[in-house]
C-alpha cells in the first residue's frame, strides 16, 4: 500500500508587516493588514503567505495539505481539494490506464532481470477514500494509523504459479503523485510473484522497498516534489532511507535480490553490508544503477531487456514493450516505433519478426546487436 502522513511544515513563523507590498493571503485571498506566516508543505515547491486566522483552519486540501477556505471542493468522502489541485486531479479512467502503462514500463526497467514482471494480470481502478478505506485492513503492517492511504494492492493466486492483481489508486491525485503511487503498488504486485515462499519480511521493509522503487522511478522522471514527499513520509519508519543507502553502496540488483532471497527480514540502515551479504557468481546479471538524472533515451536498436514468467507462460521485455509468444506490438527505437511479432521465447533469447524485414531475428539477454536467422 501507498500512504502519506498528513505533514504540514510551517517554514517560518514570521510575524511581520505586510503593508508595504499589499500582500494577500494565499488561502482566503484577502489583503494581509498586519500579521502573517509563511506556510509550506512537502507537496508544494514554494512558501506561501497566510494570514493568522487561515493558518489555524482545520480544513485542508488532501493533496497539497495547505488550509482551504474558498474555491475548494468537498469530494464527499472526507476529502477536500483546493481549486488548483482539483483542476489537475486524475478522474478519467482512460487517462489513468494510459498513465499506468507508462509507469509500469518505467518500473519494469528498474526491476529488469529480477524475475517475473507482472503485466497483463494487473487490473487498475480509480477509487475514492471510502472505497480505499473499506479495502484497507487496519492491522496491515507498515502503516501508521494516521496515514492517508493513497493506494492498495490485492493479489490472489488463481492457479499454479499464476497471479491476478487488483490495484486501487485514489482519484483526484495530480499526475506525478498518481505515478508515484502506481509505482509503489506495482512493487507490491512484484513482491507477491517473486519473493520466495516462507520469507518473513518485516512490514516496514516491504513498504520501504516499495517506496524505494517509487523513488527510483521519480528520479528517472525528475519529479522533485514527489521525491520530497517520499523522503518526508515517515510511515516506513526509516526503511526508505535504508534502501536508498544500500542502493548507493552496492547495486540495485543486490537490493532486489535481498528482498527476494535474503536471510534478514529487515534492512539495516547502520550496516547494510551485513544484510546484503549475498553469494555472487560471475553469471549474475547487473541490475540498473540509480542515477538521479533524466530517463535515458530509447535504444537505437532492439534489445532484450528481460524474460519473465513461467516455462508455459513467458514474457519478453524488448526495449519498452513486453510481449508474449504470438503477440504483435509497437516497440520504441530511438524517436520512432517498429511493429514486432514475438515468435518464441526461451530462457535467454527471443525470436521476433520486425514488420518489413524478410527474415526473423534472435535477441539474446545481455547481448548487443540482434542476429538474423539465416
């Protein structure tokens, strides 16, 4: 689950004169005659002048966490939203599905080569606070009772090793916040399909790992406000910081392998090297490194980034697109797309046919250029 504590920071408790510049209150819009304070929150980029009466309001926007008095909407489920956030909030199921596919691709790149990458077995739904609260189990580990639950994942085993996942994301979130919550919830689905049976993970570490995945996606997207929100949120009880430290000290692949197979049930912030003491072999694939820069451009050639699923139901991640046997889809190459049909998938390669080419070609894991079949 993805949750946010209601955090509001008064950056500067300033009592000052506003006569000279006719400053207006950011909440009520009235001129501030004598006294005001600067208010800020983890989800806003700038401090705002607020008159003393408005600073004491108990009515706050659930998105920016700042007080609201005029031009706000009551969503009818216990949430209020200010005019600015209401204008950009996610309410369209169609847009939500499109953005979720985009986020899913980013998370798959973070988790590439780490096992099963859930894809078509995930159903996404927008939900209001009442629906989220009904689905949320209050005894679930890793969440403070004062947290606002923004997302929730339900996973169920349907047969053998096949799962179905239902992800619920709170509506009226801005796109960047929606993306961060989606990344977190996808990580929960990934955990259900990949963590070894009998692994008794600490609840805070589960949430910390999911926040770490979301943080890495936000780094790739240069979403500074969302990174700030993740770091300001204390409901993982320090585990997000421990995962970030481990990622900086080792490799992303080591962190992912630990969550799947490690002996310790909790990430140790003080000594991540002890927790991440793993048996390494030369054949072990290198995971993607975290670099807080813009997302890399799409490859200029077709690359096989990962193979997931079971022997009877494999999926191949080619550039930004996941395909299964006999499926056709568009794959990004540089600034363009090509139509690719997946012919077969083995344990370390895939045979594909690119529209317009005479012959199929083979893509290999951790390989460079594709090879055409003679």
